[in-house]
C-alpha cells in the first residue's frame, strides 16, 4: 500500500488529508480489502493519538484525520493498513 499525504508537517487542529492505493495487488483481490484503518502513533511510547476507519473501493481509500488540540507535543508516525490479515499481520501496510 502507498498513502499520499497532503503535506509533511502537521500541527494541532490540522487535518491530515490522504489517499491510499493498493500496489501490486491483482484486481481480483481488491474485494478482500474492504476497510483501511489509519492512525497517528506517538514515536516514543507507541500510543495511538488519533485513528479512523475508511472504506476501500477498487483498491483506493481516501479521507482525513483531524489532529486534536489536546495532542501532546512530539514526533508521530502515520500508519495505515487494511483489514486483510495473514497470520494475524496486515497484508497491506504503510
């Protein structure tokens, strides 16, 4: 999976706009990926600051996450994955 973000640095109350694409996934497997979950994870303690679920259609999902005003300062990582799991691990991960 590849996720395109609208910018590289975000502040409190910003919206993270994104579009996710399944790469190297045959069209016949697209129906297996129904939901994409996106999350903003704090780097130092791996806590989830904000997350959301988005519908995937034909290998594409898009939407936004709003960074709350109450989020603590620090470095965060944007992660995304679909509902399709193999051995308990996501098949499509960004």
